[in-house]
C-alpha cells in the first residue's frame, strides 16, 4: 500500500526551502514524514510565487560525457 502524506505545515515549507539544494526529495520526505510528491509540490508552488529555490547542487554525472572527456584527455578521441 502506498504511503499517504500528512498535511503540510509552514515549518515543512521552511525546511524544504532551506534544504532542497543539498538533500534529495526522498531524504526530505523521510525526514519530515511527508510524501516525495508533497516535497515537489512545495518547490513548484514556491517557484510559481517567485521564490528563488536553487537547482540541485549534486546532480548526477552523465557517464557518457565523462567518458568522452576522459578519452579526450588521453588523446584517443
């Protein structure tokens, strides 16, 4: 059965605002006891209202681009 989120509070919104760039939506959801969907909804609603929430800092590295860069450094490309 899927987890159902609880109502969002002002403290939840503040926590998401302060930690979104450094934590994943799953980590925030687990810590607050809300669903990942609710975390993403908070972010989307704040952005819609003009609040500047930074993009994720620790984005996944594209392994193909990294491999091509490695080949260029080795002079094989």
